[in-house]
C-alpha cells in the first residue's frame, strides 16, 4: 500500500497533534504511542483513516494497527511530520511506565 503523507498527517492530528505526543515507536504491525493525554484521541477520525486497521490502548500506550511492511513507512513519515526522534520499544515502555 502506498502511504500518503496526508493520511499520516491525519493520524497525527487524530491523536491530538504533535504537542500531545510523548514517545513514538513501532513494532511489526503497529504504531506504539505514549501520549500526554489519551482523551485527546479522536477515535472516529482514526477509524476513518485508510491506513488504520484498528486501535486500542494497552500498558499506557496507544496502539494503532497499520499492518506489516506499511507500518515502517508510516513510522518514518510520522517521525518527520511530528519532528520527534525515533524511539525503541524500551524507550516507549519507559515513557509509558512514567504515566502510571
């Protein structure tokens, strides 16, 4: 699937904008985000995004299911759009633990 920058920008806005982002990483199929305020997530907007196959919150991370392969490109563009630095899964786990 071709990843459109507009769709990635829409994901950023749907999670409350780059101002709401603490840490971002990804696994094989999902974006894993630690957000400052999970209540700012527009779940309907995410559901209507062609890239998003599902979404849920687990272990203080907001996880957006994109799919294998495609998530790599989405993550690269997500990092560019938000201006954040790439983080490891351990970085995200650490940030999520601080939210508790």
